[in-house]
């Protein structure tokens, strides 16, 4: 039975109004325990026997089905670590909605470390949506340290949409994608908002081993007040491949942002590029929106809303 | 009616204070179409930005339909009925054309309403409505979207700063027609800063500004010949230093 707070967090991180949509693979984890599980028509979820976590098996050829695996930590001071493995069958095309929300009303640190590993078979397509969120009236920190590792076979495609939408005090995110097969592709959209004294580190390795493999990394972040962000997007091209990394950050108040992209071409036909920009909101943008009737605060809100969309 | 009374604007530079607008007084009747023209650096954009409140007036008054705008900030002037299409509009990463139109209109817009504004500036709405107003758009496209936001805003005073800049000939023809139709409605006071004869000929009146002052004012038939006869501008240094300029 979920509490109202847990239901609110589920709505935020997984767009779930109730426990689950019908006939859909769902696993809800609250405070380290399985709170709800249902199986999809072609997607099965099983608990691991050797360690804490689940295996998600998606049948070859599965089309249009979704998997929801949200996590809620609402007990202050709870420390959670989980290993989830995804086996995506050949030619499957699915959406996976993960995400974690912490509600902390106490003075102890609440933390969730989720380690997700994906194995995409030939021509599999996965859209992976991960939202992280923290709230609560306590002084205890909300900490989230996700690790996402993906292995892509020939023609497989993954789109990662990760967002940290507020309230997370510390995060260390690590993403590794190995495009092993020819024509495999990884697209990463990362959005991050920090404020107060929050810190965030996002480290990423994309390894392009397959012929004509591709990646696009688009990172957008806003750092407010005294928060600190650090980005390490790295792409390695070991075959004829293409990679583009774009990191944009808006900095406000006394915040600090460091962006350290790295590209390594180990093949003559590897084409990799990166661009990184950090700066405050342009004065002309604020002026423009004020001439359309917005106040300074409203203009700033609209600019950030669009930037982090 | 828009009234400017003894408007003076200065800027601080390395050499001290520079006067940009010198004692400008002007009245524009409601519903009139005024084109402001004149040489670069003469004060046209400063005049527009001062009316909008982007640049502060050192002295003088700005009154719109009896409301004194002089001490109001930009937002309050926008709410009082002033709008201004920038000469070089900013871009917004992540903000859609539809978002910008809705901010301008101050409300959610139906698809057909958004489309109508874009069509009036010569943009095919289905190609642009969901586009980001970012670096992927050309200068001319951003400029036309800027004009569409002013149409969506629907203020009683619309100021356009060189709307033709960067716009291709085909779109320019559509744009002049939009200005003509807007004027024909009779409920909008239009001020356009322009150097284009086609736009100047649409105006009820043309204001010639140079050196921060109003040099002349009158119908296009009077001002245009003056401008055209004065197009071969000399360099003072040539006279003074015998061709060593």
C-alpha cells in the first residue's frame, strides 16, 4: 500500500497516477522493498537471487510496450543500492521509464544508488527516461548516484533522456555506452538543475567500436545559487563512426560549472566533435521578454524552462 | 496619441558624456503610420529603445494616450501598450516559436491563431511552429518570428526596428503587405525605422533623424526626394585634408 507522499513522488518521476497502467510491466520499489509488480505481455520482471535488484527480459520483436521501474525513498536516512539488468531482444522497440524520488523529512542522509545495465540485441530500440527528484522538510541530504551501462549490438539504438529536476543535494552520475555493433546509435539528452549548496558530477564514456556507429550527446544544465556542477563527457571512436557532444550550461548567482569534454579518435574515419558553453542568461533575452510584458523573474523562469525542456 | 516632450538621451563613453538624442519633441496621432529614417548612428534605434524603456531618458517626457510612461519600467510600458521588434532579436535555446508567440499574446493560442501570425510574416507555419528559436534559424527567419511576436502581442503602439534587414525579396513583399493591412485596421499606431522606399511610401508621415535631432518631417513625397538628392555623402576630411582621408 503506497502512502500519499509515495504516490506524489511516483507521479513526478514516472507520470504514474496510480500503481500501474493495465497489462504493463511495472516494478515499484519503496524503501528497498518491492511495493508492486506486474508483468507485461512480452516483458517479464524477476527478482534477482544473488543480489538486490531485478532482471527485465524483453522478448524479441516486442513493439510499443512500456516498462515502469520507479524507486521511492521516503524513510529518512534510508540507504539503498540496487542492480537492475535489462535484456532487450532482437528487433524489440520499447520505452523504459525509470526514475527515483526521495522524500526526506529527517536529519539523516537518504540515498539511492541504482546500477542499470542494458544488453541490446540486434536492431533493438530503447528509449530510456530517467527522472531524479528530491523533496522534504528535513536537513538530511538527498543523494542519488546512478550508473547506467549499455551494450549495443548491430543496428541497436538507444535514446537516453535523463533529468534531475530539483531537490537532489548530491549526485554522481556515471553513464557508459558501448556501441559494439555496426550501425548502432546512442543519443543522450541530459538535463540538470542544481541550487542551494547542491553538487552534481556527471561522467560519461561513449565508446564507438562498431562501423558507422553514432552518438549525439546533448547536455543542458542550470546551476543556481552556490551549487557546483562538473561534466566529463568523453567519446572514443575506434572505427569509422560519428560523434557530437554539446554541453550548454547557464550559471547564476555564485554557482560554479566545469565542463571537461574529451574526444579520442583511434581510427582515420572517426569523426568526433565537441562544443561546450557556460554563461549567464543573456541580458537581451531578459529585455526581449520584458518588452512582451513579463517581469524579470517571469522572464528568467521562461528562459530556464525552455532551456531545460 | 504618442507624445515625446524634450527628450534627451546620453551615453557615457571614454571621452565623457555623448548626447545621442537632443531635445526631441514629437506627436504621433493614434492610428498613424510613421516611418523614422536617417543615416546610421543618427539616433533612430535609441529613440525606439527609449520609448520602450530599454534606454533611460536623461530628461523629457513620454506620454501615451495621456499615460505618462517616463518613469515606468519596460514591463509596465509593455502592459501600457508599447511593443518593440528588436533590430537584432535574441535567440532562445529550447524555446519554441509557439512558446514565444504565446508569451507575446499573454495567453495560450490555438494552432490556427499561431499560424495566422506566422503566415503574415511569410513563414509556413507548419515548418516553424515547433522549431526552437535558436541558432538553427537564419537571421531572416528570426527577424520574421520577431515581427510575428509583435503582431501576436497586439499592442496599440508597435515599433519595428529595421524589419526589412536580412529578409529576402519575396518575404519583404509579404511583409510590406502586412504593414499595409495593419495600418488599414486603424487601431494601431505604427512606427517603423526603415531605409526602404517601399516601406517609406506606406507611411502617413516620414521623420528624418540625424545627429540626434529631427531634421525634417513630412509626407513621403516631400522627404524621399530630399533623401535621394543627398545620397552622395561627402567626407569632411576629404575637403579638409585634400584627399588623404
